[in-house]
């Protein structure tokens, strides 16, 4: 069995082989180091399937200077977030603001002190990690820890585009807890929060495929997005979700529908024949959910597009 290499990746770009060797020596223990002497090669490595976590970039190179290369990296969606640190001789730093304007995060000047170079690189990696973490929080619902509405909107748009490109169906389940106001009124808001957390964990645990996605869409409403899922499959899954929530048997004496917490659902499928907008899909699921509520709750209704 091969051991997983979790060390961060660093890309060193310099047209002088000796400079690359010098920096490789500094990083080889704790990093996975790759190097490029030409800008095209650097761009290729930066866009690879496993891109570098940080790039050390020489400023003066014959074909394309470091500023230009840095600007190209910052222009591309795929490489924009990789921190770039310029490594250069003091005499070459004629205008340090130019590097920052091109998108670099720092300068390291030669001759350098290896522990200092390492510490600065680690600092930038740490900042990048924290930034990514912060960014991910913007898409997570704080109470239930499933995706939030913003994330759902994003996912719906991209999955709908993908479904339309690939000619595969995409299904959506809009689900809502029945008489949740009465639940809060009977058991208290804290118990209501616990109930929502439990439902979110249970529902997300039921999603099998890697593309399946659940988000909290509103107070007691969730959306389940199911790529490559047709009418029959979504109906089957919705029934399964309803059964599993019934089996939790969370007491709800004031429900009037059952003695436990139940769900109503609207399901809709974007087939291969029509091309709805994200809004069309949500509205069709919403109409179906409304119909399920109207028909007595604790049931599933199918929505239709157009
Ligand atoms: N505990 C808790 N309650 C919430 C949260 N978000 C929304 N709610 C409550 O959910 C309830 C939703 O009430 P309604 O929209 O009237 O719907 P309902 O009582 O579930 O009735 P139906 O949907 O028609 O079955 C409101 O009382 C909200 O206060 C939350 O984060 N925590």
C-alpha cells in the first residue's frame, strides 16, 4: 500500500537551474516540490489536476517576466487563488508595488535566509487555508451544517447547465416539516432547532450518490438536488425519505397529521425535452409542495414544468 503524501505542493519558477536547486534544498523535506524554467511549463503545472498550493516566482526571465506570468495566473479562475511569492535579487526590486498590483502576496529577496523563506511560505499557506475555510462557511447553514440557500442557488444553476449539456435528467425535492409552528409552540424553540438538526443529518445520510446535494432553503424547508435522477427514481427516494423521517418518530402531539414529525414534499424533474430555468424548477416544486400541504400534508406531490 502506498502512503498518502499530505505535504503541501510548491512550484518554483526560475530560469536559472542553480536558483531552483537552492530553493529545492530548502523545501524538499516538508514540501512536494516541482520546478519550471519556462513560463509555459509553469502555467501547465499550475493548471494540472493537482495544482501547487503556492508558487515561488522569479521576476527576471527572458521570455515572459514574473509580473506578466503572475498576472496570467491571477486572470485564470483555476489558478487565481494560488498565492504567488516573488523571489528576486534586491537590486531587481525596482518597483515592489508592481508585483503586488500583479497579484503577488509577498517578496523574498536574495540572498535569502532559508528558515525565513520557509517561515514566510508557511505563513502564506496558513492564510490561504484560513481564507478557504472562511469562504466555505459562507455556503453552510450554521444550524444544520448542510448547504445554505446561497449554495443551493449556485448548485442548482450549475447542475441544471450540466444536465442540459449532457442530456441527462435532474430532479429536485422541496420538503417542508408539517405544522412546525405547533412543534415550536409545544416543545420550545430549542427542541425545534434540535429537530431540524436531526432531520438534516438523517436526510443527508440517505443521499447515496456523490452529486446528490441537500440544503436548508428556509426555516423548516429543505431542498434535495439529484443529478442524473429521473421521475421514477426521485419519487422512490422521496418515499424513502418520508419513511425514514417517520421512523425517527420524533414526537409531535400537536401535529394533527400524525403523533410524530412528518414531511410534505414537492418533487419535480427536468427531463431532456424541455429546458427550464432554475426559477421554473423551484416554482414547479413549490407548487407541488403547496398541493401536498393542501391535500392534507404527510405526502408527496409531483410538480410539472411549463
Ligand atoms: N426552532 C426553529 N424554528 C424555526 C426555525 N426557522 C423557522 N422556524 C419556525 O418554523 C415555523 C414555520 O411555520 P409555518 O410557516 O406557519 O408552517 P408550519 O407550522 O410548519 O405549517 P405547514 O408548513 O403548513 O405544515 C415558524 O413557527 C418558524 O418560527 C429555526 O431555525 N428553528
